[in-house]
């Protein structure tokens, strides 16, 4: 169980079978950094082109196609004092007739007070004044190399993860991914100090992050979509990435029905009845080509 | 401010310009009952055909087309000891390839302990055993007469409300509807003792309810979609009913952007920035021809 | 077999259980007129409010719930020399980012030369000049009273027909509708002298029509969605009305699979193989709350 | 203007920045072959794994990012006597409630008579008997390397083309693609002897092809989605690939509005009016993660 410190020097805008930057063992921990969605680092320097540039990939020894990778987000926190958001809801999130009434899409600037745990709107001047929001740091875009040696843009998402922008991807959460490439190949970036559901303006409060994560390989465990365990919020979840949202719900619900029967000792009827009365859904990204819906079950209804 | 007690003798399976069962004044309160989605009342007698039969319509004096009706749900509670759910997630909520793996759709029975505030699964026998869930009573289907003298089935929903199955429609919530028909014409039914997001098995725990509500007319206030104020949970919300979910989100988000600018003193840029980082979405019905998405803003971010 | 001449004096903007204007027998023919979508008649007088006002309803003796109504469109032709269209593609038919680039939605005027069979663009002045298009008269909105005594706006469509805007609804076509109301209750209006697929500007060349149709009742024949027989174009078709288009395709395809097995002597595997290699789809309305897709099979592949 | 003969020895199941198999000049012609979707060649030997394996990529000298590639399909024809289809409509193309009624998905075998130009159903035995269909050879999956050095599976489609399964991709058609990678990098495969709209059983009549194509580079011409010119059928078209179909229509319609204004001398109002009354849509693939819709304008309404 080694803890690695990794200082990235280059970044990727696709998740794919790229040359690993570090090889780690099953059970190891990595402490590293991510740059913001626009390519700017902790020092305010643009070190990569925009587009959710990713740190990695990290190669996990012993992770092979057909396995499942458990990626625990141990710590996520902004590592600088500034962030930015967009000023306009995306045209695809409002009625088509309303698009012309949306304000121009420019950048709003936020001051991040890491000690106080608050982000404060610095500009533009609006009736919001200096709106101050509690930090809720989350990773917008991360995942593993996709199936079939595909390389898929960080502008979208799929069974491999990617740009899911789910505000539930916070410290303390373990995310499970299917492994398709030898070493799984972990990528991460696009940290948000704060974000509303859906990332409907196309950004959270975009900033650079310090990140710590720990990996574990589950041999021979095949899954279809990302799964997760939110320790602190006490629920398990599955993630569907697709358009329209209806299909994202279908992916996530199907994956949850499978999980409940595989690992939580439920028969089909029991899993169906339970979901019917206890399921919750969260909206992840609704800005990208693929949208994200999350299917949750509170752990108190489960016997593991 | 009169309090009326109304005992229904017949029910409707469309929301439309039907003969009022009671005329009430602006500010009045009504205490009445609803029967379950299958037409069964507090005594276990089937008194109407199935299909979310509605109590009402109640005619509100002074409510005219172009006004807004505020409908406060004062009290909602089961009035009998039994409820039922379906045993299978609806085919439209899972991957098409998975439909064949769903269990047969039959009825599960629940015992409702009103004193203890719990619903307990009575049958079928599954690995869930006698799963016990805390009651969270909500109205599945309610609303007003639609535009253009339409009469629309309680199997679906629209700008007039209808079968929205949102678990946030609980006691203490005020719902605002557009008024299209003289008197607004309020309908309600389809009480659920408990329900998961999406009503994905096509039912909550279906049962009959005692209901108390209070009305208020806001003259000359035009709105496009149902709006709401969740006093106890401390958020405001808007409701979009459409398919796919993407369009329901568009309706609800557009209505919220309008509301924030009309009544909460925000400029367009401020409303857009606020939603971007603070909005939350809930999934209502995902079973009917029209699906439901709810757009929420916590009140702590608003100055009224 | 009587031929009735009916001169409408009032119109409906919902399809519902309205008072019949004429009672006709199984096998009868009706010669009547429709006014344009804006409510203007053959003389250029606005005789009804806008919104696809409908002639009818016509009550067909012997048509009862559970039957099928065959409605043959014998003749459809403009009965005046003018028509109008919109000048802008609807915002829901282009990329959300492109909405701001659409031109303003105003009215274009067309001259209809009924003798020559041509419609010519009269204004505005554009680089199209006086574009001349051959007349292809079709009914935009027609159908029967919906299930459950609903009254549904002519702005949308459903299993009962309504505003389907399919350019295949031309003279010589027989359309089959489910019967839910006693007498079926036939409505029709919204004639288009010409129309592109999808009615993507929200109008065809809107004008008033002379219409002749003939009815036939098929007792005890239950269908789920409109079906049709295009004599002159030599195909049969089914119609799905829903959103998104994906669901409209699902409705139409399912109805066709059923039809092929019920009435064309095919087993399930045969029907599936045939559709796979021979099916064609047309796009009807893509402007309304419900969109329309048509599933076609050329008759040459069928043995009746 | 050289004509190359190329004999493929390996195949790709992603379109991406792979090593070119041949370098050709602007204006050159290539005569080559494709194997069927399952990886089987003209001799009935499986030479690659299934999944629409692609011949190529062909590197076009002088094609650079920001250019447009014109790919003319000169000749497409089966090069063996057998083909296969699936026997069941895909679950996503029928109503979710109908999925259980679909037949099992197995393979049907077809005899291809290249001299007679007919494909005949050989098995299974169904009420179709030996259904014989005229050959209408088309390419199911082809395109160029995507943006951002992505490598995208042949199971789906995008702005770069891919698995579009449009029955209009026949000999005589020129398809225009955006160029993102140096040399454009042309891929092709998945020939269908016959196919219904939508490829709704997930296959056309899958077989191996002889193919001849000719390339031309248009420098500095930026387009957003594939465009095409159907010489023989006398229309131009644009292609949108996305889900739901609604979004595919949006992409294709937007691209057509741009094209009409860029290259056909129309102002915005003219282009909008023309599409409104003259546009036609075809359904391409409705089986893959991304669906395909084609927007067509008959050339007789255009002055080039």
C-alpha cells in the first residue's frame, strides 16, 4: 500500500489507451492535482488547452479487461483562490422559444476562500450581489479507458465515465468502473468548487484541485455502468450516461436492478418492489452530448 | 374564510370543465376525501372505476382565466389500513433489452399503521421480508381544468397538473396553477402513503386519503406551469410535464427563470448564475405519457 | 349509401364528445368544407378563432366503442386562391444554439392557382423569387373523439388522430381510427395546399378546402393507432403520435407488426424479417407537443 | 488522377487516427473491398472480429483540418452470393410493453443473385416463403477520423460519419465530410445488399462488397455534419447523428439551413420558407447509440 505523489506535466482531452504516466499497485493511493476545465493550474497559468484536460492515465497493476476498478475519492479540494462560471443557462435546458431571452454567455468570477469554505461571486455585478456559497468540491470529469480501444472526448460521457458532472462525486465516495484496457487507465480533471444539478450553465465553479484517491481491483467482476458508494451520505448509486435523460434513467435503473440481485441478496420481485418505493434519482450533466442520471438507494433499506 | 366538509359521491377520470360539486370562496378551506387509484375508498369498497378517479371539481369564486390559483395542501393522510403497489418496474424505465427480465406485474399488499406512521409489506413473500417504510403521504394526481375547455385523462399530466406523482406534493406545500376555466375547477385524487422517485413501478403505496386544502386567488397573475412553495423543506419549485424528461426539464427551468425575475428581484444574469450553481432537480412521474421534472431553488438563496 | 352535403356553421378546437352536426350511416359520403388553420373560410372571412378549427363532428350510425372506423378521403382541394405559411423554421427543429439565427416568424402569402395546380410565393420578397410549387392537397388535422370522453386540443395529436400534419393524408387514402365514442364523431380541418415533411415552419400552405369523404364501420375490430391504406401510392401505413420521435416510431412500428400478423397472414418471424428489409418511415408533424411518425410497407410485399 | 487497387489485410472497429493503409492524391480513385459486419469476406472466410470492421484508413494528400472531403461512391456491389439479416426488430424500436412479444433474435440467410439483382430469403421458413427483394446496395458504416484525435466505435455515429445505415448511401452519391485529421483518413465497411429504413432489425442484408470511390478535397471549407449530393435521385441532403431522433433532425436541419445560405444563394427567410414547404426527411439508423436522420431538398427547387 504505497502512497504516490504525482506532479502532472501534460494532460489529455480524450479518455483512451494513452501512455500511462504512473504505474500503481492494487491498494495504492495517489496524491496529485488537476487543472481547471479551461486548462489553468493552481498558479493561474494556462498549462493545457481548454476542454476538461485530464491528469493521467494511471495504470493499475493487475487490472485487466473483465475486472472492476474501485476508485475511492479520498480528498478533493480547490488549490487556488479563484474560480469561474458561465453566466447563462445552456440553450438546450430551456424551452426553444425562450432561447432568445437568455443572457449572453460570458464568464463570472468567484473568489474561493478555502479556509472559510466559501465561494463568493466577484463579478459581474448583478442583483445577487456577492452571493456566497459553501464549497462542495466535486470532480466533474473522470473515468477509465473505454471499450474497444476507443478514445472518447472529455466533452462527453459513457459507460467508462467521462464528463458526468454529478455533484455527488465528492470526497468519501467510491466509484466502480468496468475495466476494458489493461491497467484500467484512470483519468481525472474538471474540479468544481460548487455546482448545481445538471451543470446547466455548462460549468460549476471551475477551479484547480488537489486530489487524493485510492484504488482497488475486483477481479472478474463485470459491470455495465459506473456504480458508487456514498459513505457519508449513506447511499449506493448507479450512473447512466446517454441522451435523452430517459435513456440515462434506463441505463442507471437496469444497472441498479442487477446490482441489488447480484450483491444485496434480493430476488427480482424484491428488487423491483424496493426500487418502486425507495429509489431516488439525481440529475448529473445536462449540457453535453450525453446526459447523466444517477439512481440511488439509501443503504438503510439494504442488507449487504 | 369558511371551512367546508365535502363528502364525494362521484368521481372523474378526466380533468375538464365538469359540473362543480362545491363552490367555495377565495380563502376557504375544504376537508374531504380521495379514493385510491383503483377506485376504492376508506371502507375498502370500490366506488369508482380504476384510473386515478378524482374528487371534485371545486369551483373557486372569483377565479377567472388569467388568474393564478394557490392551492395549499394543509393535511394529507391515509384513511385506511391497507395499500397496494405493483411488483415490477415499468418497461419504459429499464433498458429495452432488459424488459424480458422484469418480473410479472402483480400486486403487492401493504399494511398501513397510521398511528406508528409506517407501511409494512404484507405480501408477496420476497427477500425483503416485511419491509417497513415510514409514511410520507403525497398526492399523485391533482390540478385544475385545462386550457381550451379540454378534458384530459388522469393518466397523464400537463400545464394544468394532473398525474405528476411528485413525492414533494406533501402537506405544507402550496401549489400554484394557471386558471383557464371560470372557478379554476380543482380536482384531486391518487394518494400515495409512500412513493419512490419516478413512480417507476407505476404506483406508490396506493390508498385512500383524508385531505384538507385551502385556496387563494391571485388576480391577473399569469404563469405557464405549476409552481410551488415547500414551506417545511424550504424551497420553491416549478413543474414541467412532458416527454422526454429533457423537455420536462426545459419547461420547469424556463418557468423558474421567469419566476426569479418576476417575483424575486433578480435580473436575467443574476437568475442564470444562481440557477447554475444552486438549482436542484427532482424526478416526478416517469410512467405516464407525460413525464414530470421539478426544478427547485432553496429559499436561503432568495430574497423575496 | 347517401351522399350528404353539409355546410358548417360553427367549429371546434378540441376533438371530443361534442354535439354531432350530422348523423350519417355506414357507407355514406359527405361533401363539406373546412376552413384554414387561422379560422378563415373560402370567402376570406374569419369565421372562427385560430387554432385548426374543425368541421364536425359527424356521427356515424352503428359505430360503437371497440369498432374501427374507415374514413376514405375521396377528394380534397383548396376552395380559394390564397394561402399562407410561416417564414421561420420552429425553434424546436434546429440546434438550440442556432435559434438566435432564425429569421423572425411572420407570414408569407401564396397565390393558389387551382386550375393550373400550382401555388406561387407572393410575398415576402426573397431570393426564392416567385417560387412555384405543385399543389399536393392534404388534411393536417382530423380524427375522432378520443378515449375516456377526453376533449383534446387540435394543437396536438394522439391515438385518436388530431394534428398529425402528414403529407400522405391525400385524396384516395383510407384512414382507420379506433372508435371510442358512440358514433365515432369525425372531425376535420387544417387543409394544406402544399407541405414539407414535419411541417417544420409550423404551417403548410394554409387554406380552406372542399372535402369529400366516405365512411365505413368495421365491427369489433380493435386497433391501437391510426392505420391507413394509400391506394394510389400503393402502401399501407400506421401512425404513431408522441414525443420524442423515437416513441412515435415505437407506436407506429408496434401497430404495424400487429397488423401484419392480424390481417396479412404473417407469422411473427415473417413480419419482423419483412419490416427489417422493407419498411419505410415518413415524418409527420414535428412542431406540436406530440410529433408524428408514419411506418409504411409497400403493398407489393404483401399478400392480403 | 490515379486509380488505385487496394487489397485490405486488416480492419478497424474504430474510426480514429490509425496508421494509413494507402496514401492517395486529391482526385484519385480507389477500387477495394469491404467485409461484412460480422467480419466475413468474399470467400466466406471470417478474417476479422465482428462489429462493422472497416477497410482503411486511406490518407488523402492535401486534406487538412478545416477542409472538406468529398467522397464519391462510384460503385458498390456485393461480391458474394450470401447475406444474412436478423429475425427480430430491435427492442428499442417497439413499445416497451411489446418487447416480450418479439421473436427471438436469430439469423436469417439470404441468397444473393448478383446477375439477376435479387436477394432471396433462404431460411428460416416463414409465411414470407422465399421472399425476393431487388438489390439496393448501400454502405452502412463509413466516414473519416473524428475531431480531437478521438477513436470512436463503428457501433455508433457522429459528425465524422460512422454507422449511419442510411439507405441513400448508394453508388452515384457524393458525401462531404469535415476533415479533422491530416489526410482525413477514410474508413468504410458494413455493406448491405438491401435494407429497410432505420435498420430496425439491426442489420440490412449483410454481405461483403466491391467498392470504388473517388476523393476530392475542398480547401478551407468548414462544415458541421456530413452533407451529400444524390446525383441520380436529384436531391441534396444533410445528415444528423444523435439521440433522440429529435436531435438528429435538429442537427441535419441546421446544417441544411447553413448550406442553403452558404452555397445556394438563399437569404435566411428564403431558406426557411423553402424548407418549410419542400423539405423531406429520411430515417437512417435507429438501432445504435446514436440515431440518424437525413434532411433532403430536391434539386429542382435550387439554383446552384
